[in-house]
C-alpha cells in the first residue's frame, strides 16, 4: 500500500509539465547539486531531470503507461530517451537507480 500512496502523491503533488521535454546536449540527473553545474554550463544546452518527485512530465508518463510498465525506472528511462543527451551529469553518485539506468541507456 505504501508504494501506491507514493505514486498517488507523485501524481497529485508534483509540478506538471504538459509537453514532451526538448532534446538537449546535457542532462543533469537530479536537481541536487545542479546549481554547481549550472554556473559552468551557461553556454551549453542542458536540462534537469527531477528524480525526487518534484516534477511530472505527463506525456512521458503516458508513454510509460502505454508500454505497460509502471515502474519509476521506466519513466526515467523514457525521459532520458526523449531528451537524447550526449552527456548525463549527476552529483548523486551513490544512487543505484542512476547505475541501473546507465545499463539501459
């Protein structure tokens, strides 16, 4: 029951994006520490992937649901595949989810 309530809170309480994310050269995985990257990446085309349920991209969610996979990992994988970054940066190097996604991207 705890997992279901977590997903419901994610859908109800997060900021919603109604359009697919744009393709970017650089993707920052998780907003934590992104301010450290942003001052060096001002001249580059980059975006941030929010991994702590702060933001929900509705088209990516629907794409994930159409694939009949309800995992958060699949949502993140679809997001990354849509953005098509050449480089993914993170300050959260101890997040096992980041390394699981690395195997699939």
